[in-house]
C-alpha cells in the first residue's frame, strides 16, 4: 500500500493480520441498497484493516470462507480500488480494437495496427 499501487482486499487484510473469520458474513450478491446502508451506518463500521471509521464497504470472496463484508476507511479503500481493465499499451489497445472490428465483421479487422508517423500515432488500416 505504501507504494501507491492497488492491492486486492484479501492481500490488504493479510498484510494487517486480519483473518476472514473476524469479518461479518455477507449476502450473495448484496443489493446496492444493502451496501449503501452499510456505508451510511451510524456509527460507522470500523475499517477492517485499521479500525478507523469506514468510508466504504464491499463484499469479498475468501476461499473456504465464502463472502464477507470488508469495511474500509478512505485510505485503505483507495488502496484497493478496482483495477482498470483498459489496456495500457498501444498494442493492447490495438488488440482490443481488432477484436471488436472482427466481431463487427469489418473488412481487414485483423490487420488493424498503430504506426508511428513523426511524433504522432495514427491507425493503419493496411
């Protein structure tokens, strides 16, 4: 968490020595209203990692233990933010675009690529 990179909630709790048996069982799947009610509870639930007032709640699957509520303070909640599934490289973006173009039946979809022209990138359609 100190390097600013996101961790999985299970990793965060393991780092803090919190076993899943200490967490309240959660419904599968929780209704949005249940999550909001939990976040807005007064007094707030304690952060599952550090005990401070929680600012967020989520349901996490723990192998062998099932679904558990994980309440997190702002700092810990930000450390386990959901990772983006958007590709971060041009080749990853091009691969996603080729797949989408292929599904749409566009001609030459498999040849879609980015090429460098000066300081700018452009889509190369073959």
